C-alpha cells in the first residue's frame, strides 16, 4: 500500500467521522439495504441526507470504489434530469469521501402511492387517475429520451408537490440509476414500474394503460422500448409458470 493510498484512506476516515458527528443533529428516518436517510436542516434549508454506508462483506477498497461510483451516478442522473426539465430534488452538496448526498426535502409533498390509495379509498372513479397516469407517462418518456434509467420505478419514488392544487410531479431516489440508450434497459424500467404499480394498486390496469399510451405518444424512441417491454413480460410469465 502506497503512502498516497494511506493518506487517501486517512482523509476518507476523517471525513466519515466529521459527517457522523454532523449527522447527530439530523433525524434518521429510514435505513435500506444500501443507505441511511436523514432529515434535518442544512444551510438553513430543510434537507434530506442520503448516506451510503460501508458493506462489511466487501473488501474495503472495492466498497469505497463502488460507493463513490454509485454516488456519482446518482448525482449525474439527477442533474441530467433537471437539465432536461424533469423535476427532481435540488442537490445542495455532495461529499464523496463520506458517500453522502444532501438533497432538498420536499416538505408537504405526497407520494403518488399515497395519492392513489386516497383516491381508491374514497371510492372515486378510476378515471380520476387518468390525468396523473398521463403526466407520469410524459415525464418518464422524457427521462428515457435522455437515456436515464431510474432502476427503481415505483409510485413511492414519485412525489406530488402540491396535491391539493395541481399534479406537480417530482422523481426521487435515483440510487439504482444509470445511463443507457438500450431499449431493453428502458423496457425493464417500465416492467419494474408495471409490476410495482399493479401490485400496490389493485384494479388499475386501465390507469396503467393510459400511462403507456402517454409514454408512447411522448417518447421519440418508444417503439423499440415497448417491444422490449413485451419481451420482458413474456420472460416474466415463463418464470412464473416454471416457479
């Protein structure tokens, strides 16, 4: 191990200690397989901090490399979407040594999952959700045309900023995102959403159909993506039959 590597390791360790001390003033609200989520104030603004924590089962050097790469990719995807006019949380600060991203906290926003659940609970007509499905289709079509693959498309990762006034949608949680122009990657993205959508929201097949129509009509590259979606669906059915 070189002197330079030791210095880098020392800097990374110091950074993590500083961040750990700093995050004591934040409230941890969630811990997933890859990261911890904190809420608090940063530079006087309501902030979400996403911290990728080390994996003990991985070699430390590999773990650092992967964490850095995934943190960078997440930020890159968010900024690429924002540049294209797709609403995402504002990135306030990125600490690559500590694998932390400081993001805008969407105070008062509602997940699309909760919004749909409230509509279904109030027994409103399914058609009430068509404008929402159409808007989701437009946004994801634009995202895919920018070759951003979200990687974890669910209605929990879409927020409605002002649910009482208008459907201002914001995409969140790009932790599994990557850049790809391949129709298959985009088809898999849509398949993940379809499975999550229909399992979380029963009897919404017509709503998802509106989404797909909107996606197809908006995206300049939709034809091969929809074909790949059909292929992925067939694979999924075969696996289900085998299982």
